[in-house]
């Protein structure tokens, strides 16, 4: 069976034969491969020729497409940064610190 769709980055597809849902996460033109992430979070890869002979067809994003990431903490995704990017207090005198506090008020 010929694939009903060309791979498009970030689009969702269903494999009619294997009944698996996945999205395209990378297209490597140099290596003729397409990297996918299945709904359960697993990663996979298809050769372009394999894709063209597949039974993949495009679908709308699943309602709960983020389910594989529910166990991920916010820190794991790089959204929190405990470093306030302030001045290095080791190189400051007490006067410098007190001056900074006065300017913040």
C-alpha cells in the first residue's frame, strides 16, 4: 500500500496496519530518514522508502497528545532556572550589597 501522506514536521499520523499513532519529530534529508515519536513517548525512525510504501495517513492531533510527558517535572523541561543571574556576591563588599538593596526599594 502506498502512503497517503508525505511526512510533515510536527504533523500527526496513524499507521493503519499497526494501529499506532505518532508525530514526525525530524526529517533527515541527508540520510533519507524520518524520525517519529509515538503516542506512548517511544521514538522511532523510518527510511523514506519505507514511508512511501507504508499505510500511514494524516490525523488530527490526539486530545491528550501530551500524555507521555505527564510524568516529566517542569525542571526536566528546562523551564525553571534557580539561578537569578544576579551579581556574584563573592566579589562584592558589604557596602555594595547594601547599596544594591537601597536601589531596589
